[in-house]
C-alpha cells in the first residue's frame, strides 16, 4: 500500500525557529507539491489579512526558488476559497499589470484600480516547481493609496516542495 500524498495545502503544524510577532502566516493552495511538476499556486489574502485597499502588491520570492516565472501565467483575482466540497479557484480576474523582476526575486502587481477591502483576493501562478525540494517563504507586501508610497508587510506563504515518491 502506498502512502497518501499531501494535497497541496499547508500542514496543521508549522515549526519555526524564530516565532516572532513579525511573521504572519497566510493561506495558500497548490495543485502539486512534487519537484519539477506543473503546479497552480493560489496565494490567498483573506479580508482579515489586509486593512486597506491595495494600490500595488509585491510577492517576494526567495533566491533559492529557482524557477522562471512568466508574467503571462500570473494573474490577480477574486478568490473562491475551497474546502472539503469545493475547489479553491479564481472567481473573477482583477485587471492588473504584472511584472516579474529580471532576477526572479519578486512579482509586482499593479491593479488598474485600487483593490478594495472586504473580499478574498489571490495571486494565481501557473509554473513548474523547482528542482530542489524544501520550504520556501514567499512574502506579501502591499502599498495602500495615500501620500507616502511605502509598502507594508501583510504576511508570508510557506511553500513546501516535496521530493519524488518512488
């Protein structure tokens, strides 16, 4: 009998060496956690994760996440959160300009109009998982409308890539 594979959702227990108040865990879903497999990432921001409208959203990606992300396969959308009976999915796209840093360290999303609070939004990314198995911390930074153009930390998605199961 083969062991059951994880279904791409975060585990129930998360261990961190430094459990500081400066870290906020964000919910995500991915369709495949094995290395080198095509996967759809849904990086979710629930209404409780943000207090203001979003003028610009930056997803910080660690240098060790060695994947070429194509902006054509990234979108910002209003999310339908999944569970036991329904899939996590995009309900409606949010028109936005999407740029990926040349070194792959960030995805910058500029919505055509500020994204209002009160709805679950998410960043959808379609890519091939990296070769190296391990944990990767993606950070969410958002810039709110206002006089001072500064981005604030919203939280982090802790992505785990699994080795192949033979």
